[in-house]
C-alpha cells in the first residue's frame, strides 16, 4: 500500500479505505497482511486481492469541440461525410459510447449511433444552402448514463457545400507537327490550344507535358501553350516524339483533357558516312585467276533518302592497281593473279564519296606444311588412386606454326585406357572418367595424337603417356578365417602357441602392414602383434575351460583401417558341449560393401 489508501484494525484485522479510490487510475490492489502472536518473533503473512469496481463517473469527452468539412453537392445519399470520435475513461458499458445529432438545421444528415459516422440522407445543393452546422452529442451506456448534451460539451461540425467544376477542357489544336533537325534552341514547334466553358478559376487552363519528353528536348509554356525546343534535335538519334500533353483547369477538383502530340523530326544532310569496320582483314589464296571476290566493304550514313546513298573507291597505294572496287556495292575484286612469294600482305584504303575511310589488310594464305609438336616424346606422371572422377591429371599442349585451321590443334586418344581416362579435344586436358584403383591396375600406358584441322591433308604427331597409380589406404585388413576355433588340452604348458590368426591387406607399404591386438584386456592369453600367434600366459584353470577372444587387425597407414575376428578357445572335454545358439543365421549385406566388413 505505497500510497496509504488503506488501514487495518491491528486487533480484528478489518481493512478500511483511507482515501478515495479511482478505477481508472488503479483497477486492482494486492495487499500483503502480516500477523504476530504476542511478542513472538514468528510472523505469518497472507495476500489480499482487492478489485476496484468501476462506476460510471466519467462522461464521454470529444477531443475537439469544433471541426469543419467540405463536400461536393454531387455526393449521393448514403455518402459518409464525417466521423465523430469521443473517449470515455470508464470501462465496460460505462465506457461504451452512443452518438446522436443534438440539434439539426435540416434532415439532410444522419449519424450511426455506434460508429459516429455522419452520412448524407439526401442530395444537398450549394445554391440553396452552402453551409450546415451539426451539434453532435455523445452518451455512455452506464446506469445512469452520462452525456455531453450540454452545448459546451458537444461537437460542432460545420459542413460546407461547394459548387462542382463540371466541364473539362477541350483540346482543339492539331495532334501532328513537323520540325527540321537543325533548328536553333527555342524554335517554336507547336501551339497547343484548349477551351473550357466554365467560368472563373474553373475555366482557367494551364498546359503540361505528361510523358514522352524524358530527354527534355522540348519545353511547354504552361500559360500560353507554346511548345519550343529546349536542346538541339538530331533525327539520327530520335526521329519521332510522342508527347502526351494535358490541359488542366483550376477548378476544385480540377478537370483535365489529354492529347498525344506526334512530332516528326525532318532530315538534313548532316551525317558523315561511316564504315561498319575501321579495319577489314581477309585472306585469299595465291595463284587464283583475276576477278576473284576479295571482300565486300560496307559503310552506313544515318541520313535519310538521297542523303544516305553511298559510292565507294580505292585510294592510291602500293599494289592497289591489282584490285578494283565496285563503286555502288563496295565489292573488291582482283585484277591480276597474286603471288605470295612476291607480296604476302596488301594494305588498301577505301573511301565512299564523302570523306570517310577504312583500312583493308589482305593476307595471302600459305599451305599446311607443319605438323603439331609436343614438348616431349613421352610424359610420365604419378597420381593417387583416390582422385575424384573428372579430375585433370595432365594438360598437354602441342604447337603448330601454321595459320588458321592448319594451325588449330585437336587432341584424341588412340589406345584403350580401360575406361579410366578421356581427353578434351580442344584443350588437351586428360581427365579421369572413373574412380582409379591401384589394387586393380597400377599403371596405364596409352598414346595421344595431336592433329591439325586442315581440310586438305591434315598432319598429326603422337606422344606416349605413362600414368603410375600411387597407393592410398583404402582397403581394410581381411582375416583369412573368422571365427577361429582352437582346441587346447587342459595340461597345455605356459608360453605355448594355442592358435594363430592370419590377415591380409592389399594396400602397399605401411598401408598394408598389419599388427594384431586383443580388443579386451586378457591375463590368460596374449597375442604377438606381428605374427598373430595367441600364446598361453597362465595355466588353464580347469579341464572344462572355454573363452572367446576378440582380435583386431590394424594397418599402419596415417588413418589406420581395422577388422576384427573372434577366436573361440576350449579344452578337448568341451568339444562336444559347444554348439551354435541358432541353427540358422540370416543377415542383410549392402551391395558394394568393403571387404572385411563385419
């Protein structure tokens, strides 16, 4: 009770209020009451939960005492024109609000008692009454209810009826215009004209460009409707503009009309012809008859009509007399037989009739007289057997001094690689096509041929490839027998070999070297880690002795692989007593399981 609103009778425990309670400030109080018997140091306590029940002591209150809204006289009956809102601090029905119109100047409006939405009940006309004032009251649902019926507590809403701008502008000017591309900035292109029969501001029209002027080529005077150029035009960049223009009156709401104005930019001869290539490179075989087509050059002129027609000619230079240019088509033909040994390269300049030039380099082709050449006659490489399929093991390269297809080299295998390798015919990269296994095949020898791409008598060179497969530790040890049964007489002396386990690992070196260990600590027997001999360390305890030993075989690779086997040891007297726990064993084994798996 931090605010001291309650008191308690120390003898009878009666709790009373000391101050006025307010549900809206605090709706619940939790008091902790403590009791003590005499002067005893022992206390006991309990909690008292007090709910402050709401009474209807707060009337609805509007957040504002007056408001104003403007509507058009064309609004149909049922249109919502205003929403009144009041607040009541009470809760439940005491805080639920009902709205009403306290004083009506006409029956043109109604209000939703729950939502406070003011609706039109009929059409209103500005020429009959331009303004209405509604006094809206709010009443809660308490018992008894509290209300804001007094004029000072109600909401005064002034509703103003406006006349409507009901005539749109009409564009009367042409939708087509033409302009030369060399006009100056500020040139008058078009006069846009619109008419609006409305009076006053409703009939005042301004002009605007809505779209089509993204590059800001034109500017439109919003008052006069005069459209002028804002920058230099270029028909070769844009020949046609489609401007969407709008005429907008000054009414409220404003009305508008739009028109698509098409402006065509007319050509002037302001473009220089340009070759599609500044440098032409081609080749022709030697000893051909005159009249052979060498190349066709092409130039373009972005002008239109007669301004874009072109004529071609050859400019004087070394050897140009051996060629002739068709002035209209741009075709270059020989006028004499060419000899590569006399002149291999010709450089010719050509020009259309209006000041644009291009360079032509003509090469005389040679014959296919070189074979592809490898850097070595034999390649020897070593790869590990755990390479993934698709791994590159060798990048071959053969050079060819010839040009064109005569010097383009393709690679292929001419020996069987047992499906292990393939070669990229373009790059010469040799890749694996399946997983390698040294234990299956430790070396591959095959040949690669490099051939040029000549279409006439291709040439080739062969090279030998030797691939050595290096071992990785990918095989588990395998016991030659599992399980092993050993019959040991009870009188067998200590240090006697009672059984021997044998295992193999097809890997090489330390990956295939096997050591043996007992998987469970054993005092009666020990095992020789190298030979697998199981040796008796202590005399057998009885004539009916039997035991089972788990033996683990491990290779000595970096990540050793293991296998286990069971050794069953028993005395001769136990031989007839030993039997399997089941007469039939069934197991499922996944295909491709590793050898030696349990």
